[in-house]
């Protein structure tokens, strides 16, 4: 009897020592792999969503920054300028090409008339802004004393060690203008003259239809998916503002309810209701292009002064 119990105990011990069967191991492994796959799938999906959200946030922030910068300049457009002066220009891009936006403001209340004709292509370095010998209205020396003093003070205050600032010559008839280096001024018993730096004049500026301003000009454009600012027509040194900009569109909303996609010199900017600016940004995430567009309306507040 004891021997029988001994052999039964041995068989029981051997059975328990045999472990899991092959089927049990396969089922356990399958369940483990399934749980691991589900966990990895959830992790990958969450990581993908996180990257999408991160990229969307980045694009939105970039486009919002672009709108904020342009909106600040649009609001200042036209300061100390007449409605007939091109304070705002919209250059409508060809099919699929981003627009360009130009905004200008005058930094001085005083504006000079040109009292001595300047020929296109000439290197005339002396600009006559007052001449008692001229029959042109507004060219007598006495009435230009305040303007002469203001221009000189502005140049000395803003010109730094070289005392050179940018000024702008504009032909009201042709609607053409250009920046030049304003380097000094001189006075005789009958005349006031401004001096320009080296260079030649691109356009003609006749007496009676030409004026001089101290302007700031900002031109917004997109190059290689980068929004740039070109200041005072210095195209050689653009300022890169925001990257990832795929498109840039500007629409003029008029007070009469109409819209314009092009705004040229000669268009009365005081008739604007607002400028609608849209910027489109794009980024690649997980091999897929993600695109977002933001728009905003901006009012040139100097319209209220006209």
C-alpha cells in the first residue's frame, strides 16, 4: 500500500513538473504579441497626431505673426499724404503667383515742390526746392524756410554719423518715383537746394508736377516660400520675416461695396474700407503636406484724416 502511494505521488510530481503544453505557449505568445501590437499602434497613432497638432500650431503661429506685422504697417499707411499719392499699392500676381503689397507713409509734414527741372538719366546732384526767380507757385524762398529747416533737422537727427537719409522724388503726372540718398542742403540769396548722393535719375521730374518727400516704404513679397519686406526699394537687402509662406493674397475692400485685386498709383486710397490679407502656410509632416490659410481685414486709419 505504501509502495502504491509512493508511485502515485511520483507520477503527480512528474505531471506538475512537465510545465505548459505547446498549445498553451502558442496561445499565450499570441495574446502577448496582440497586446504589444495594440500598444504600439496606439502609441504610433498618438505620436502622429501630436506631430500634426505641433505642425498646425507652428503654421498658425507663423501666419498670425505675418498678419500682425503687415497689419501694423497697413494701419500707418498714408500718414501725412494726400489721397492722390500712392500710399497703398497691390500688385496682383499672375495665376498661382503671390501678390505684392506696398505701403507708404510720410515722415514729415513739409513737402517740397521741385523748382528746377530734372531730366531722366541725368546725374543732377543739386535739387532746387526754392527759387525766387521762378514763376512757379510755391517756389519762393520765404515760404519754404520752414520746410528747409525741418528737412535739415530731420537729416541731422536721423542720419547718424554720415547724416544721410532717404528721400523720395515723385512725378504726379506719370505716377513714377524713386528713392535717393539725401546728403545735404545749401542756400543762396535766392535759392534753396538739396543735395543727393552719387547716382542718376531713373525718371524725369519737371517743374509744376514733381514733389519731394521723406518717406518710409514697405514692400511685402514672397520669395522661395519666405515672406520678405523690402524697405525703401532696397531690393538687394530684403528682410526675411516669416518662412513657410506658400501664398499671399491681398484684396481691397472699397467703401462702395466693390472689391479690387489690383491697386495702382492714382487710385484714391481714401476710398478704401479695408485691406483683406490672406496668407497660406505649408509644412511637410509624415511625408504629407499640411496647409493652413489665415485671413484678416485691416483699416488704414489715416483715411479718417482725409
